[in-house]
């Protein structure tokens, strides 16, 4: 952890407070950089909220919300 802290220019205690361990730091980094992990989580959450909705209504609602939120 000392090498990571030194490279990042922070105290290793700070890394420990935020991430607990090097494994959690690496996992957080990978999840943050991996589009497909984030996309999969978002898709699962969106689908869970839309349970029982028709496919067409789901897609229309989803894409309209993306369009509105992008402006």
C-alpha cells in the first residue's frame, strides 16, 4: 500500500480509511473504469424497477429519461 500511496501522493492512512485494503482499492478502480460493469449494474437496476412493464413502454421511458437528463 505504501507504493500506491507514494505514487498517488497521499498518505497511506488515507487509502486505508477510504478503501480498507489494497484489494478494495483495486476493485473500486476496476469497477470505475470498466464500462460493462457499470452498464450491467445500471441495466439490472433499471430492469428491476420496470418489472411488469411492456418492453415498448420500458424502452420509451428509458430513452426519454436519458434524453431529458442529457440536456
